[in-house]
C-alpha cells in the first residue's frame, strides 16, 4: 500500500471519528438539556471535557501516523510533543488551575446549579459550573463569570436567602405605642415594594413580644438577598427612627435592633411577579 493512500486512510478515519464525537456530544447535550435536574449540568460539563480530550488524542495520534509516513520517528515525535506540552503547561498555569478546580467542584458537591452562594465576594444563584468558569446570576439579573482558580471560601445559603430580624422597641407610653404599631406594617411593606431585588418575599410581623424586664417590641422577619443586608440596617432603620421620633421625641436609636439568624429547614420561596414597565 502506497504512503499517499495510507495517509488518506488515516485522515479519513480521523474525520469519521471526529464526526462521531461531535454527534455524540450533540446528542448528550440535547438529552441533558431536556432533563432539568441540576446533576445533569455536571454530567454535561464532564462529557464536554472527556470529548475534548478524546478529540485531542485523535488529532495528536493521527498527526504522528502521518509524520511516520514521511520518515519521522514516532519516539522523537512523542518526546518533542512532551517537551512542548511541558512548556505550554508552564505558560498556561491559570488554565490548568481552572480545569483542576472545576473538576474538584464537580466531584465534591461543594455547590450545585440552582444554589444560592457567595463566591469571591460575589453573591448569586449558580447558573452553570464549567471547566473554566462558574457562572452566577446576581440580584440584578446579570451573569457573573468567576474563574474557577479564584474559588476559595464558599458560603452556601441552603435556604436561598439571609434571614434578618428587626426588633423594634415600643414606647412606654401606651398611646404612642399604639400609634407605632399602626405605622409599622406600612413602612415594612414600602421596603418590600421599593426593593424587589433585595427583599425576596413579603416581610412578616412575628408579633409583639415582651422581655422579662417588661420591654415590649415588634419583631419583623425579612428574607434578603445575600450581600445586600445593609438595606435593613440603614434605609429601613432610619425610616423607622424618623417616624417614631416624630411620635415620641424621647425615642432613641438603640431601640431598633437588627440581627440575623439561620433558617433551620430550607423552604421553597414563591416566585415574585414583576410588573412590566
């Protein structure tokens, strides 16, 4: 068999194998896309990586066989390729770190698609876990691409939000206390309407509570987007203080306290309906 014919056979086999890989990749993507389970997103990334490695091996081997037909030693070819690969590896350490960290994330279940997390100072919902980037959707609806090598500390909000409790102390004067109770629901609802991207669900009043010393206070529960909790400590608190001081001039700043708790059991949050402008 002549060398040109052998080269043609090698290239034809390479093309056929490449087409088969592309077909398998497309079919797997369609099947995995049709399944909404988050675990299939991880399988999709793994399939993509494996198919890419297989295509590389195909081309690398085919090139070696073609060069052999021109008298190039396969031993020398593989040795030179190893040296070149080592040099490329040193020059693309960031890429290698991205891939290795991506594989660690995929197999360790640190987080999954759909989880609410905080990574590298960015908070959002995991949209995709790839070999190079992990993609988040933040509170403004923007996609944030985080290089996998920068993933260090990960905060996973299993309940999907940060639970914030605002304890609002009532005036000792019964008349002033009743006036304060009347305005709290309106102020609470105003924050929910004004900041739909931060306050995830309608806040709730847990009731009027009383301490052992007889101090009465209203407890309001907010469910907030992670990383945006300053809204309650600043805007909401200042509005409460302004209104309450107008009712009772002796009302002090310390009488409104904000703290955070972890929800013991994950709950399903209802989808908010957004009004079109």
